[in-house]
């Protein structure tokens, strides 16, 4: 994957699923921003995809 493709994929995922996520809005009220962020990292399927794309982006930059 090249840098531009990975960045477009990340932006598309974020804009489609994360920008208006009702789960995150509720978790921020209940647990605060760190708790909501922890949910994204550990339990959200979109968060997993974003982590994978982030690792791919790191591979591109380390070449």
C-alpha cells in the first residue's frame, strides 16, 4: 500500500463511522474522553481497522 491510499482509507473510515458515533458520545459522558478512547482501541471493530492502517502507514514511512 502506498501512503496516499492508506491516508484516504483512514479518512474515509473516520468520516463514515467515527465522526458521528453515538457510542463514543455516550461513553464520553459516562467515562470521559480517556474511557471512550480506550473503548475505540480495545473493543471497536473500526478502531481495529484504523490500528491496522496506522501500522501500514508506519511501514511506508520506515522504508
